[in-house]
């Protein structure tokens, strides 16, 4: 197990060890019931005192992530009747002596091989790889019937027939020039002035986050995020060895006063933010905060990564101007993905940055994949060249608004006492909070048995994991199933809360 700690990090060692082990358990990397290395092994491997390791294990035990069994060892939490049965003790370096047992979140795809040590830090991809469920509230995607799939398919076929030579070219690593030109015009309407030379085409905005991290983030660098934040971004920054500090939000978004407290201790290298319909909370950063954040970045000489998957998908009014549109000094790297508004399958996203930054990011893109497939770029080109994209968005918004409204009215009608939720003004996410002490990872196990998945909120917290939230994406399932799924899930939450209350806070066993 390649647990690492950073002695210069402002995060206490106990918390770092706790986070590292919790990540591996929650992601399913450590199988349910698997034996963990001993206190002695961990303290030797991490060069910390046994007392520090014991404190971290105590936290994990209190969170019901592990069982410690006297005389037997420490095990990933399992039902009491199975606890302590695993004889597959992982050796130093992550090796298991025998075949591992099935992992918690990988039933659909088989066990994760534990005999190859890795440097992944959270492996959240396992959440996106949950076993197929009839009602998938976990996947953050639009229902295919709401996207212009047939149009894209027609364009794909005619391109392949009329210009088959496209398949014989690599294409420019930075992205197709015609597409970058069309995008430059698209972004001008969004008040972002960027020439084609300042745009890089990426494989989704996920690759944009990864390229920025590979290029600019190294071990010990401080990365600031909102709390909670997009789970897969946490993985990316963690795998670069960054120290992640998450800043709480209020109704105006990230709290700049709290951010200044950290900045006074250590200068961040990067501030990662999703200002419009933040994931997972749906919050919108106010215009005032956007300006303040940019001022801070200029003051302390750090950069902002503005991730913008869905600012076009608003249900009331458009969000305030992008931070990038206010950026006169090249402080902001802006990401736009097309997955949420056009096609996740095309895997296209765009990055906008000043030329000196972008040139280095193009080098990282070269190392990663030598550029996006040209065919996919040519398929979407007419949609941006003709400005057809605006008509498509005008069609998408009311369809998604109607799903949001359905969820809100069902919540109003069926939510059990103690459950609170957001009212997103755009994007796809409902963020539900149970009373503190509840654990949505437990709720998920029962919910999966009933054919419903969601994203447990703990995956969205880089440090102090909060267990009582969950994220529901309402854009993916069709309306009849959405109605059925929300009502069923609310029943499960009600039952969970009643059992939880009866057990005086102990985790109920369904
Ligand atoms: C906030 C956020 N950023 C980035 C992504 C990655 O999207 P893609 O790579 O499909 O553009 C997602 C996907 O869910 C997301 O929610």
C-alpha cells in the first residue's frame, strides 16, 4: 500500500493517514473484510510513531470504516459475522498473499487487482463504475434523448463517407484550427476574449484538470478547492502529491475570508473552483466573490482553474460573468466541457489560457495523447460554426428545468423530517443532507439493493469527510423513472433515519 505523508503539509499527520486509508476503503481498493497492515508495519513504512497510527485507526474505527479485533488485527469494516475472517494480509507495498475478496463498489466489474502496487490516491472511478442500477442518480449526464444524438450521428456518417482522409490524419495536437476559430467566436459571446492560439482542445474537461495538475502541481504544493468539491478533481490533485485544502462556502460561494486565513500560512499554487452551479452543491459564486477571488490570486501570485461544465444550463437567470472574462493578467485557466450540453461520448472539452501557460499545457497534452481524434472535432464543428448550439441549449434548458421541478415538488411532498436539500438554479445536481451522524455510504448499500444508485457525499470532501450528504443527478433518467426513483429513495431515507434514531446513532444494519 503506497500510503505517503507530507511532513510539510498543514494537514496533521493523523489526518493524512486517516484520509489515505479512508480513500482506499471508500473507493473499494481495499476489499470489504480485508486485513490492513499492522500498526508496526504502518509506523515503519510511514516513519511515524505507533501512537500516531493508532490515533488514525481510532478515527477510522469510529467512522465504522474498520474493525480492530484484539489478537487478530485490523480489517476493512464488514458485517460482524464476517469480521476478522480474512487471511489475505497485504504485504508491505500493497501485495496480497492470496486472491482478494470482492470489493464493495466493484461487484459489476470484478475485484480490483491488489497485487500491483499503485500510486492512485482515491480511485473514485469506482463510483462511476458502480454496478448497473435500474435508476442511476450517480452518473452526472444528460439523458441521451435530450441530446442531438441523431444529428451528430448523421454528421459523423457523412463526414466518414465524404472525407475518409480525416481518419488518415493525426490532426493538430492543440486541436483543429477551424474548431478553435469557431470557439473563439462562441466564447466572445460569453465575454471571454480568446484567440484560437489561446484555446486547447482536450478529451473532456477531466483531461483539462489532469493536464493542469501534471504541468503545474507537484508534491507538497497547496491546492485550494471548495468544500465539498468535484470528487474526480480531488483524485487528480492527490495523485500529484498536492496538499488540498477545502474552503467552506456560503450562499455567495467560496468564503474568501476563510481563504485568506490559509493564504497567510502558505501561498497556494492553484485555486480550483466551479463557480456556476457548483458540483456537488449547485451553488453559484456571486459576481462580487468572483472579483475578490481574482484579486486574491493577483495579490498572492497564484492561478485559478475555473471549471465550467454547465453555466449555459440555467433555469432562472444566467450566472454572473465568468472569472476568466474579468482576467486581464492571465491568472485564470478556464475549462469548458461539452459533455453536459452536447455529447459526453465525443469526449471534447476546451481549455483557455494565456499563450505562455497554454504552450506548456500543449506539451503535457502531447505527452498524454498527441491530440484529440480529428473526426469528433469535425463532427461538432458545424454546430459551433452555425451557432446552432444556442438553439440546442434553448431546447435543453426547459427539459431539464422540468425534471428539476419534479424533484423539488416530490421532495416537498415526501421528504422525511430532518432532510434538507438545495434548490439548484442550474446544472444537474440535488445535494441532500441528512442529520449529522447519518452515513450515506450505508444508505447506498441498501439503495443499490433496491436498484438505485447515487453519489455518497463523503467522496466530495478532500479532508474532513462528511458522511451525511448525498448527490443526486436528475438529468439522466426519464421523468416516470425519476418520479419512481425519488419517491423510493425518500422512503429508504425515511426508514434509514428511523432505524438510525432507534439505534441511537449506531449504523443500522438493513
Ligand atoms: C465539475 C466537473 N468537472 C469536470 C467534469 C468532467 O467532465 P468531462 O470530462 O466529461 O467534460 C465533470 C463531470 O462530471 C464535472 O462534474
